[in-house]
C-alpha cells in the first residue's frame, strides 16, 4: 500500500498543530504549583510559580528528605528560600539546600533563638552564598516573586529580637498569603492563636483563603474558631510526622477544621500537591485546585492518621508577648 503525503495540506495544518502545542505548554507553564513536602515532623513548602521561578519555604528537620524531593523535581537552583522562624524542624533541612543548590534570594526574620545555634549557621551560609540577597520582609509588604501571583506578608519579626520561649519564637513566624486565579493560599508557619487574633484585627477580609496550611502542625494552640471563620478554608493541609511526641495534630484542631467544613489533608499520607490552573476567560469562575497525594490526583482526602496518644500539654497563651505585633505598633507610632 502506498501512502501519499499531501504537502499542501500539511503546510497549513503544521503551524496550527504547533500553535496547539505551544498553547498547551504555555498553559502548563502558567500554573501555580504548591507542594507540602513530607518531611516528617516539620515544615517544607515548595512552590513553582507561573513565571517559572521556584521557592522553598522551610526545609524540615532533615536535609536528606527535602534534598530527595528537590532532586525528584529536577531542581538545580532556587530563586527564593525562606525561613519562617528559627526552630530546627523548619531550618535544619535548609542547610543542605544551601550546600547543594544555588539560592538567589533568602528571606528571614530577625528573631534570634537564644537556645539554638543552627539558625545562625544557616544565616552564615546565606551570607556566603554567591550573589544571594538576604531580605527581612515586613507585615503588609508584597513580595515580587511573580507579577501574576500576589505574595503578601502578614506577620514577621523584621527587627532584632532575642527569645528562648517556644511560643514567642512561633509568634515571629513569617506568615504569607499567595493569591492566584481566584485562589488564596495562606501559609501560617507555627503562629499561635494570639497572632491569628492580631491578623484578624489588622488585615480584615484580606485573610480569606480557600487553602490553608494549618499552623503549628495542627497544635491546639493555633487555628482558632474565629480565625477559621475569617479564612473560610475549603482545603486544610497539616504538615506532621506519624506518632510524633507532641501528639500533633490535636483532636481539638481537627474538630474545629471539620466544623468549619474544610477537607483535611495530612503529610503522613505523603507529599501533598496543589495545582492552581491558569486563568481561562471562558471558564465560569476561578480555577478549581487540583490536589494530588504523592502525584496521584484525589477528590477526597483519606481519613487522617492520628497518633495514638495526645501526650503534649502546652501551657496557656495568656499574657505572652507578641514581638512581631510590638514591632508593627512601634513602626506605626514612628510614622
């Protein structure tokens, strides 16, 4: 059988076919991808922006886990690396990141954990990184990470403060909100309910986010009912280790999330990934998030894997100072 090739027809069809490929590729490129990486009892959030830039917020307690994840994504350099606050389950993995990857911009608070040296080691690595700029963002600041994605700072200690109390350190957490194609993604670090109350007072309706990274690994000291009523998350992600010694996530937090009508995802099931599709002018509304667990698309979360014992009995938050809020008030008075 002889097959004839119609060059005249192909001459017109080929550019159209290439155009379809280019359009499909550009739509994939225009997505916002956020991964809550399974690093055990800790936090690590990897972000791929529509403009192609890459960010990593925290690195977990082990450099091996976050390094394996980045290698699986083919990452060789990171445009932005951020440390939410100086606790080892957030900063320790970032040391290997600075050792193995080119980092162009480092975002930090000026919270000094008096009982830890590792956070200062990390800051030294950032200072030695070739062509890496260090930034100390302030609440209310918009970060220039992608012109199509609004990245807003809601909480940070940008002036020096020395502390040793865990709650004080948690309350200096860098809190960020990403907004793209009608979707808000609120990343709360380990901020406690005291800071949540401060955010409610200062930022009003700007907190509303259909996707929430639950504060402090699901501790009962975060994620208050009032906070959830303002944020109104449809999807809540908890970065937590199986059978951790703190009893995270606490049942009280899970109850509050369920009562708020949010679906709950835990990294005990593996790395959780969200894709926010590119805007489509023909779509009836904002793009619906696509959620994957270990790269498998899911519609409903699995039942959370709860630790057998809730062993941690945290102290009450009464009368605990808020360094980040104090700095915000000081700047307001100075103006």
